[in-house]
């Protein structure tokens, strides 16, 4: 029984007295998770307020007719969309812009640095603080901006909204018969636990520090890319090839590739530029290679850690999304494990994403959509090789070599044909240092976000350690 409501978790059934029914007569509004969360909030001895009570302004974005896609610009005032808001951060890789005239027309939904943005459609309840580096901007109709009173820490609010209890409370407001969506009014209804300013700052500072670490990671990543291009003495080039055909000298024809795609003018031109440097073929530096294990997706909570293709991003293996195979599959994967220093390359789907296995993934098994490569690390640094494959000069070669009528893929023979510039081991090691630094910054950032969420949950559950706040101050 929770708050005089009789509840079963399995199956999810609630027996509600009429006095407990509010304006929303919806079974989802009284499910176990919501009632359990509400009970914890009420038992926490924290002051509970609705979001509208702690905000100076809550505003949603303009209707679609007021802001059309064709009005987006390449520069100007940033416009935030749902895709830009994820896990307490604003991703600026794909931000669009509007001009000053349009920004003035949409003054009602103008976003200022320090505002909290909340997604209200699509991926509901994601929240982030607008960093000062962005300046003033705007939002689409699927977002809401919240400008808080000065007594509330904006980063603390984001940590609460992103923790498991905030997700339940926000989700409860969004239940609809078809597509879940929040209105501006429903976001105002979301209840917020308010701890002391000292606790808010302690938790909020972790989210803010995580933001700083992400920015430092981006800077280091860019530095690593710039350094690589300087060392190979080749800068990225624009896609200059617009020809629908190309003439190729018969002496240049490769007997192993007779498809027209392979002989595009841009590929021939880029290959000549690359071969003007001191280079070697990938096949000459690989000392061991292996395709991944083809096993059923029989994932479990514990078992054999299993790297999938979607765990790979450029130069990094995402360990936060690792799955586990049932231990009964140990014989199927016994010969498909990676060790520190191995290079993994995706060979199907999104082809050619490369990353080095570090200590955190040592001994993990890996899937069939990837190829494992091992090189002589006395001569070659795997971080340089992976970084080159992920660079402009590696990607166009993989683009050229991949094949497939439906789904693109690449095999070991084709990978062996990739041309690698030869640079000093000292400079290769410098690239490793920069890459490891930015990976560590990203991981530290993620760890701080998890700590901030956990702090909020501990606060609600009565397990928060106040000595941490005192020690921090």
C-alpha cells in the first residue's frame, strides 16, 4: 500500500480511492512507478514545489508555421532542436541558425545563456542548461525553455529531471492515447524537490564541471586531428568531384576492381596526392586479423562482455552500452576476444569506424560486424592507425573500397589495400596521448553526470551524505 492506495507491481494494478484522483483520469497516472516515486518524494522531508513555482518564465517554441525549415541559416542565432538535447548536454554538432530578423519575430521564445531547455515531444524530458558560449538563441516547438528564479540552481534542476525519479514524474505528465507529448502547462506541473542552496550547488557543480570537461575533450579531439594532418602533411580536401564519368588510362586499371565507382576522378586524384608522401600498405603492417563472432543476440544482465558495432565511435569504444552474452555461448566466442592495443574496425553497415581496445575492454568478446587487427606496436602505434582510418584520408579510401549491392561492407583483403602514411613513432605516440586525454575527459564527464543523478536519488531516498557537501565547501 502506498499513500492509502492499494498497488501491485506485477501485474501493475492500482486500487484508487476517489479522493486521490486528480484532473487526469488515466490509468498510467497511477501506476506503481509513479506512486512509489511520489511516496519517496513526500517522505524525503524536502520541500516539494511545482516547476512553475520556481520559474520566472516557461515558454515553448513557435508553431511550425512560424519557423520553417527553409528559414534555417548556416550562421546567426542558434535554434535548438530535440536532437541537440541529450543527457544534460547540448550537442552543437548539428545546430541550425536563424537570422536577426527572424530572431526578433520569435522574441517570445528567445533563449538566454543559463536557461534550462526541456524536450516535450519525441524524446520527452531530456534537459540541459544553455552554456554561455552560445549566446542568445531560440527553440523549436518541441522544446520548452525554463528561466529559473535566482534561488534555484539550474544545473541541479537538470540533474533531477535526468535522474530516474525525474524521468518518472515527467513521463507521468506526458501520457497520451497515441503519441506522448508534454504541453507547456504540463511541464509547469512537474514537481521538484528543493534541497538547501548548498546541496543544490554541490550537485549542480558536478553537472557544470561535466560540461567543462566535455568542452575540453572536444578541444583535445580537434587538436589530435589537426596534429595528425600536420604530421602526414595533407589537409582534408573538399569533395571537388562533380563529374558523372571519368577517363582512366589502361595502365591504371586494377585487375581486382573493375567497377566504375572505384575509378572516380576524385579517388584517383586523392590517391596520387597520398602516394606523393612516404607510405605503406595496411597489409604490410598487420600481423594478426580476425573476424568477430556470429552469435545470437542472447543478451543477459551478466555474463560475457560483448562489443557490438554500435559501441564503436571514431577512436573510442563506448563502454557504457556494453551488453553481455549468456555464458553458454563461451565456446562460440572463445576465439573472438580482444586485447589491449588491438584495433577494431566496423566492416558492415556504417563501414570503417575504427577504435583501439584499451584496458577497460581487455578480454571482451566482439561481434561479426567487426574485424580485429593487431599490428607490431614496436613500430606502429594503434592509436595513430585508428585515427588515420577515421580521418578524411582514411575515410575516402574505405568509401572507395567498400562494396555491396544492398548493404555496404568491407573485407580483410580490401582493408589490406589501404595506404598508410609513414610518420615517426614519436609523433604517433603524441597522437595517442591526445586521443587518450580526450577519451578520459569524456569518461570523467559521464562519471560526474552519473554521480549527480545518484546524488539526487540518494537525496530523495534519504541516503544523501551531507559530509560530502561540507568537505566540498
